[in-house]
C-alpha cells in the first residue's frame, strides 16, 4: 500500500516537473520513508487519544526519532509492517514507568549496544560517508547518556528499544562489522 501510494505521488510529481534530475524511482523511495514517518506519528497520536498518554507518546516519538537518526537500525521490508510495529512500540513505550535502578540498567545496556553496533544498517539510508560513522557512534552514545539527565522512563525506554534494533545477527554481523 505504501509503495503504491509512493509511486503514485512520485509519478504525479514527475508529470508536474518532468525535467527534474531525480528519477521517479528515487522519488518514490524517498516518499515511502516520509509516508511511513507520517503514518507512525499520526497513528501513534491517534492511539494516544484513547490511552490518555498524549504527552508520553509525543516524548516517545521524539526521543526515538532523535536516536534513530544518529544510530540507524533495523528496517522492515513492508511499509505497513513498519507502521504497525512502530505504532505498537511507541504506544507500549508511552506506558513505561520504571524506578531509577531499572532506568540506570537500561541506559547502560543501551550504551553498550550502541558502542558495539551503532551505526547500524544506514549504508543505503544516508549520504553520510563511512569515515563519519565513528562520530555517529559517539553521537548515539551522547544522546543515550542524556537519559541520566532526564530520568524519564519514556525517554530511557525509547532509547533502549531503539538500541535493540541496532543488533545484527549471524551472517549480517560478519558482513557489516
């Protein structure tokens, strides 16, 4: 569904601006990422109206997005699967309520995962040259470290859940490290 919608929008853009140097396929690919983001935000905020966790959901969306930009992470093949899984995760994160000791443990685990795996799976998602990947690792760890300042279950859990998407397994580990 997302692919069809992305292709339709890209085709429409190319009819309006036919001589633009970006191909219709590249436009559709970029639009699909934009649509996924819009739908995750929209659906998460709609669910939050029913759960009463509007502020917590907004915080979860923001903190998850910030760390994701620096660290990368797993991508679903299906746009709709991404939207459903992300909306469910953000909704669950909005309900997180942990004590200080759990927050410290989650932050340290997130830092360890980021140290080992960040940035992860960004090669085809960014134009950032590989020589800057070590800086992205440091940036990811700095962002995660802000959990100590905020002391927020929602922020810490967002960072932890996002860090789990960095982990690579099996053959993927050998080819990406």
